[in-house]
């Protein structure tokens, strides 16, 4: 929080810095806002990574002070989730130190492929990655490349791809579409790239072939979801 | 301050970002004990404000 001697001083300063979001309150009201339990989470080491989960709490704390958050922007995008298969067993076999070194090489490899295929790293998910692409075909090709490359490290990954509208929350993506992508990834087998029907329909004409994996319920997501495995 | 220094009196000495004159706040938990000057206001750029959505991560 930035302090100003008065609202007049703040107005003068904002004239030179056109930030949106008018979160201006008398200092004593900020003290009340910050006493809300949600702000205690800022002491947690993974606060930044989990910030999107706390958005609703944060919104309520601001609402109590008469402020509101802007409606999140929504964009059409494609997410790719990758996750190392049997990571716990693998880590136990080789020990913590060697596992950490292996994970660093895995991370470098994935980031290299993201760069090659125009993907952007959004978040880490345990031993996996959440990344975003403008093109679903690129996301699939990136997932296939990652699946092949990690074999050189003695690893196997599962991958899930989903396209949809996502909420943009700072540097994060949010919304039900992220959960769908994560659920799809969790259903993928070793070396498999599993996609939603939305993705399959979007890449018609790309030359990418699919195999029907049937209809699935995705935990916490309404409806039945037809999923497809990418043919290698 | 409740979360960082529960029950303790805390003095925050700062500067106005506009004029660099002093702004100080003395408080305990969320109770305000003294604000100098009394007209002081706080501005919190929100990480979810419109200026920060649509960031480069999602171009």
C-alpha cells in the first residue's frame, strides 16, 4: 500500500501514473480491510502461486470496505498440463538429491519446448507444468515433443490439453476451463496426450489424428466429456 | 499488522509518494492510535485490477 498525505496528493500522483483500480481508502479503513483473514495468507510461502484461489476471499474483503474488483477479463486460450508419471516412486528410487537434479533437467527441457512451440509457462503443478498456447495444435505438438524428449531423462509424462475461455487474473489463468484441463491430464496414461472434444474439433485439418477414449465424468465439472488420445 | 505483530504497538514511518513529506501511522492490530497527518490516505494497486489483466503472459 502506498501512503499519501491527502487525497489531493494522491490525485496529483495518479495524474502521472495511470494505473487502473481505484483502491483508495483512508488509512484507518485499510487497517480494517487488512485485518480480514484472507490477508493472513500472504504470510504463506506459496501465497503467490495460489493467489487465484484466494480471489473470492479477497473480493469479499474489498467489498466490505465498499470497493469492488473489476470483472476478470476472459480470453480464448489453450492450456496444456503435463505431469511426470510415477514421480514419487522414481524419487524414492534415486534419492532426493539426484531427483532434484533430474527435475531441473526436466524443467529445462519443458521450458525449451515451450519456447520452441510458442507456449507460455503459467504455473508449476507439483512435478508438472501448466502452460498456455494461442493455438491448440501447437499445444498438442509441444506435448508430443515433451513426451518424446523426457524419455532421454528416463521419465514419462502424461499430458492434457483443453481449449476454452479462461479468466485472466494478473499473471494467472483461472476459471472452470483450467480445472477441466487438469482433470483431463489426470486421466491420461503414460506417454499419452489426452484432449477434449473442443480441442479435437478446433484442429481439424491440422493433420493431427485422434483415437476415441470414450466419455468421462470430470470430477467437479458438470456433464460428460468426450476425450480423445492423440495418435502418435 | 494483526498477523505480523499481534497485540503489539507498531509505528509505520513513511513518505508521501507525491511530495516526500512524512506520513506516519501508529497502530495496534487493526486499531488506529495515531495518524499524521489525519488526512492521510492509502492507495493499494490491486493485483487483479484492470491495469494488470491481459498481461503479457497471455498475448
